[in-house]
């Protein structure tokens, strides 16, 4: 392999980048077996056949260059033939290109002519240089994943990411690349509109109104007015403005461990952030309600009605606030808490909270930035898991809306929108709702529908939950499994009875999974929750590979720390379930979500108790 330095070219001996697995014999087998991507279709692009083992860039060094620049035609076309040259594919899943071989660079300074990495992408700097420049020029509060050994990602496709060496990583954490990294249909829509026009929304353009019409069609009828912005933080900030203008009230109720964005107004309502600033950091106009967490919260799975109990806590806050002469403008909550620890509110909670908040003159804001656009499976929006009788007053959305393109939206009622306009203050956003962003948004909606990604979230999500439930029965480190669709949390504990968070163990597993080229993150107030929120094209094969690797790593860790498995007979059990669609439940079958506290996942309404059965309707995903 040839490496560029300033003005010199030197050759390094090729090293084996495959991680060693001496501690546990199963891991070596999993590493080699798991690195095989699902069956792929051959690409028709002129850069070579994607997924066939042939390099995309196969010209000799210097070929195809113009003006001393590396030729990029093959690279640009690498994904052109994905899904058999059609904009949408069949059930085989997204394409997973084999890493390209590097085109050796000329012996000239790297900063003059970029090198091509093993992944076939241009690299201005080595990984060490990139890291050094980041430390020099980027704010120190801007953190990276895997700080001890950060990844340098140069390209991505579907549910896979590739580093500068061409190593492929299974992406289990990226809920931004919602329909898959570098989706060709989305890219085509963006470039086509870019070639025609991009301007602000003060000019009439069909894309804006068409997208607003398509987006609101996915929501309850009264949510019909859109404000397009550029990030989830912008959306939530605008939602607060709408709520406060509506009745002139100022106070906001938020949930403990909540995170809603990085701008000042949102740090103020995000305990996940402001608690780090000290005990006096909470503003007088902000009130924090208990998180409706039935595993680790105030009211747990053995409570007869946790939804009502948690809602009563909000009612108490409202009453106390009113006694002090203050007025509630809004209650804001993620439809399922993400940074708060993958918390799924019990059914009925939002309805009761909305009743109390509206009676006090406030509005209900549902933050769907992390969990919207079909991630939960059968429903397009996570708040719909609460039931058809619940409709928020304002919905915010971001991250997945543009598949990586910076865009977001606030949708509200006509009444609230007219109240906002009654102030006489014009609202204008330079980039919000521009033709390119709307074209991308429309393309994302097309892909979700045409590739049945909601159905995929249900099928693969149920399979993932089944596999993880087996790990809970097997491993003392796994305290709880909770989730719906492709939004799943694994709560790691040192003691299942005390539910002591296993923070250090979670961090250890994250780094070990990275060594096995699986990207997962840990979050929650104790950083002990393993979070699965992959691109929606995640497959059953991906789920099986990820869980099998996690199983082996848990076994290795428990053996090293002296923890005994609860079921010795299960230590050699492998995930042997079928990975075809036939293995999933048929359409219309009853499917539960929530906490998987038992081998048979016996639960109702996301609640399970060994002591008693709680009568409640089940959530269907």
C-alpha cells in the first residue's frame, strides 16, 4: 500500500486489519462469517460490479486524470446500478459495495493532489493528520465517536459505512440516513433539482406545496400547517415560539433526561444537558416531570396503572405552577425518549397529560425528530402508538426527513398557526422549504413507500427483539430489552434485582463491537443502554450477525468478570431462527412492544409483571 507524505512517496508493508480474537473462540468465526453481506444484485454502472468483488476503480495509476486530478468517473458511478438499475429494489435489501482498491497516487504533496484511500475515496490527509487538524480547528466540545480510536469514514452505502482502509462496518446507530446511506433515488432527486433551481420560499414553487401536502397526509387531519426549517433544534425552537405565542403563557413542562436540541432555548428545557451545568441551571419557567420509565422509573412494571400515575405527576406540577401565579405554555416530550434511555411511555400517558395541559391553557408538543417517519413499524409516527384518540397540537420532525440532507419541519393546527401570525411578526427562513430540500423530502417519502421500509421495520424489529430477548434470559448483564420497530434498547445491569446500571461494561462492549466492525452506541442517564436505531434497510441477516456477536462478547465479558450465566444449559445456544420473511409473524398478527421481561415476552401494553397480569390493550406495530 502506498502512502503519500509531503513531497515523498513511501511504501508500507501491508498489514492485516482483521481484529484478533484470542479471548473467545466463537468471535473469530463470527467475524469471518458476519463480514459477508446479504445477497446482492450486480450493479450496471461503468465503475464495476458492486458487490461482486471487482474493484470500482480499476484503471492504472494516473488514468483518467485531467489537470493532475484523479479521475472520478468510476467512483461517481459506483452506486449507479444499485437495485438492478431501478430506483427501487426488491426484498433482497440495499446494495453493499465491496471496498474499492486504491489508485496509487503520484509522488507529490498530499495537499496538492489528494490520495485515494483503500475505499476509493479522495483523502487530503492521513487519519492522524485529520485528527490533528480537527483538534486544532474544531471546538473541543464537538466530540467524536470512539474517542480512544476514532473512525475515519470515507463513504457509505445502505446500512454499511467504510473507513479509509476499505473496512466495512455495520451501521446500527444512524437514524439520519433513514432509507440507507447514499440512496441513489434520493441523490438523483437532489441533483436533478439542483441543476434547475434552488431559491427561498418567497417565490412560488410546486415542490414546497407538494411536499407539504404529502407530509400532512401522513398525520391526523387537524395537523395541517407546515413550517419548514433546517434542523431538529430549529424545529423545536420554533415549536416553543408557537406555543408561547398561542396563549401568551411562558412555562414549559419537560421530562427528566430529555434532550430537545442544542440552541439556548432548548438547552433550557433539556435536563439531559442542563443538569451537567449544576443544580442551579434549571430556569424558573421550566418544570421537570418524571420520565414514564416502567423499568427504572418511579412507577414500574408491577404498578397497576403506570400511565395514570405518571400523568398525575404532571398534573401536580401544573397545580403547583398555578399556585405560584405562573401559566403553562406547553408540555414537550419525545414520542419515545432516545437520549433518555430508549423509554417507551405506557399507553394512555400522553392522552391524560394532554388533557391536563390543555385545561391549563397549554399545548402538547410531540418531538418526532428521532423516531418519526415509520421507524416504529406499522405507524408512521411514534405518537400514534398511544392510540387513535391521541393527537398532539404540534409535531416536530428532523433527522430522517432528508436522509442526511439538513432539513426539518414543524406541523401544527390552523388555530395555532393563525395565533402565531396574529402577532404581526413575519416568519421567514432563508433555506427552509427550498426546492432542493423539498425534492429530497419527497424522494424520501417515495422510498419509504416503494421499498416498504415500514414493513421492514416491523419484520426486522420483531426479529431483533426476539433475538435480544433470548440474550436477556441467558446473560446476567442484560437487565431489560425494550423497543418497537427499529428503535430498540438493551439495558445493561450489574445486578438484575437492584437494576444497577452497568456503565463501564456498556462502554467496553461498544468498543469491542467496533473491533468486530459493528457500530453501536450507549446512552441514557447512566450511559448503560445499548441503542439500536439503524437505517431502515437493516436486514434480518444484519440483526442476526449483530446479536450473535453481542452474545459472544457478553459471554466473554461475564467469564472475565466472574459473572455466572443464569441458564448454563443455554450457553451454547446459537441464534438459529430462520432469517426469511416466513419466520416473522404474518400481517395482522398481534405484536407487542415494550419491555421483554420473560422468555415468552409475556407483556401487555408494554408492561409485564411476574406478580400479576395488567388488563390493558396491546400496542400493535
